[in-house]
C-alpha cells in the first residue's frame, strides 16, 4: 500500500527522468510535507476532541478516535520515508546526474525500510477497516434507532477495533519477511528480497490472491453496499419526517434527529473521500504487480532486457501516477477534520470548549508568571532598599564612633593640660 518511487530508472529518458524528479520534488516533496504537517495537526486535534469525556460515550466517536490515531502514526512515518526524503535527495539528483551519487538520508531510509514499510501497511489496513466499521455502526443506528444502542456500545466498538487490529497485524505479517538489507560493493545499504520474497508463488499469493481481495475488493464492496443502504434510509427518514412533521414536537427531539443526520452525512463524506483517494491505489497496485516498478522490487534487474523495451512515455506516466497516488494517501489521512467541523456539531462545541480551557490556562499561567516576576522584582527592590538602609545605618554608626573617639581624645588632651 505504501509506494515509493525509485530515483533512477534506466527505462526513462533523461528528459523524462528530470520531469519525474521535478514532480516528485514539488508534489511528493514540499507539497506533501505541508499536507502531512497539517494532517499531524488535524489528527492530533481530533484525538484531543474525540478523546474528551463528552465525546467518548458514542461508539461512532470511538471508531473515529482510532482512525485518527492510526492516521497520525502513518503520517509521521510517511513524512520520514517519502516527503522529507524527497525534499532532501531529489535536488542532489537534479544537480548531479552521476549514477554513483547518493544521499546519506536515503541510505538511512533503505536501512529501516524492511520494518517501516510493513508497519505503514498495517496502519493503512487498520484505517481501511476502521472506516468500514464506523460506516456499519451508523447503518445500525439508522436501521434500528434506539434499539441499536444495545449493540453499538463503547465496549463493543473497542472489541471490534481490537479484532481489526489483530487481524491486520496477522495479515501483514508475511511482509515482514519479504526484504532484507545488504551492503553493496560501495558499502552502502541496499534493499533486496529474501529467499521467501523471491518465491514466485509467495508473490502471487501476497500481492494478488490475498492482497487485492482483502485490502481493496472486500472493503470497497462493503462500503458501497453499506453507504447505499444508509443513503436510502437517510432519504426515507427525511421524507417521512417532512410528511409527518409535527409543529408541536419537542425542539430537543428535532435537534437530536438533526445531529444524528449530520453525523451520518459526515461519515458519508469521509467514505466518499476514502473512495476518491483509495481507488487509484488499486490501479497503481495492479500496475506495480504487473510491471514491478516499485523501488523495492529487484525483478527490474533480472528482467533488464525486457525493461528496456518499455516505452519512455509509459515509464513517465506510471512513475508520475505513483507519486500522485502517494500524495492522495496523505490527503485521505489528513482531511477528515474538515468534515468533522462541517457536520459535527458536538465536535465543534467540544473543540471550542477545549480552546477556551486552553486559553484560560494560558492566561492563568501568564498571570501567574507576571505575578511571580513582579514579586521577584519587588523583593529584589526591597532587598536593595534594606541593604541601602543597612549601609546608611552602618555609616551613621561609624560617624558616631568617630565623633565619640574625637571627643574622647579631646577630653583626654584637656585633662593632661590641667595636670
């Protein structure tokens, strides 16, 4: 699921290679960095709001909280593996076309890729099925109403999240044994397939027979059916409410119904964004499986003769598409906050309350700091005044002692003369 593009591909012409590198630098580098940093902020804010005691009573918010946590972790890893990496190494490739040129940070990424990439794939698989779970949760609420509260509890949502997480870890487990790191003749780390990863049957099972149905086909079909029936129920509910609108109905009941409908619309928007950003990943995965264009596939070196026959246009288009797919993943992991604020009234109110609390704490700490500084300055001034007064008293005492000595000497001199 996590795709990275190789910086040097012999199938591309020099002009195509430069164009690909420029797109990777702008879209996959700096633009992606901005989106990722915003995503870290938005998911962090979502975790604070959804984790508030006011929001934790609803099972839907528990799913969204888990979704924000895995998105935050994935974005942090993606920033180091792709976004920040492209901003560092691509300018060096653009400035120097020497094939032996390399960047130390790229060596660092290569060294940890066998562990980081499977972890990112696990987080993405959790994110996919958390989205399916929260969609099914809202479908139950619309289908059974109050009766669904006995099923859609916080405890049951935590159980579902735990099961999804364990299954995702077990499903991605074979990917941890796929790659190894070796040092080449230049003493640089290089990613290679293990004996298990080189097995053709293993590749077909992992990348085609299991991966496409479990990661793409099954969740896509589930989301299509669930949201189709959810929209039907939402439309039926809206028409029924218009036909049987009672002007004397309680305002609180209408507000609760409006909130439930807004939550459902919010989740439909989240799922729609999910489809827009994830469906190109399926196409890209099929291309990568067929043509072996991922940067971590060494079949390119084994089939170098056939690779030379690939047209330059296909090379450029596939690598640009790969960069675009990676960029869409960052948008999908970062943009849910907009829908939370647009449709979630409780989310807005809770976030505003948290902002007020933070503001009060900041003002309180600032006032405390000002009071401490003022007290310290006053104490210093008081100590300085006391010291000055003590010095003045000491000087006066010294003057009195000197005057006493002078008078004593004068008296002694007068008595001597009388004698």
